């Protein structure tokens, strides 16, 4: 099997962002690995099932997702995407807006490419400023 390509990952990232905005659980279910580790910017960690349940229940609904500064690195059957994303979401306590730095990891699993990990951290003033 050939290594992943930047074009494949760019398309998958676009599909994922769109599915998150639409709360398209079927599409996200296809994109996410069964062993997904999804770490939110507040440190909460979810599995594929628990993250999809947040969306299904309405406890989390994305209103705006604007990714920027994306950089993709390919390592054979693994891709690491890093960047920033402006987020507006509806949560149980109301509306939440933030800009986070993130890392998304994609891996070939059999014939498919799956999203295997997400980790984000709140953007703050640079170290040393």
C-alpha cells in the first residue's frame, strides 16, 4: 500500500470539519477509528462512542469552526495535522468561544484512513511574553 498523501488528508480534514458543523454522526462514525482518543482543550478525554454521544445528545453543538495555520506531515501510513481553530460551540452551560491549537492524527487501518487522535489546548500569550 502506498503512503498517505497530503491531498487525501486535506480532503479528510475538510470532510471532518464539515461533519462536525453538521453534527453528521454517520459521517463522523466512518471517519473516526474505533479506538479514537479525543482530548478536548479542557483536558476532558473521550472515546469515539462518548464523543459521538455528546453530539447526539446535544450536550455539544458546534456553531463555528474556522481552522487556520494547518500543517500536515506524512509518515508512511500516518499523518499528523497541526494548526489552530476558532471554535464557537453550544454546551450545557451556554455558549463557548475559544481559539485552540490542535493536533489531529490520521492512520491507515486496513483499506481505510481513520482519525485516531485529537488533542487541543487553549491558545494563550506566547511563552516569554
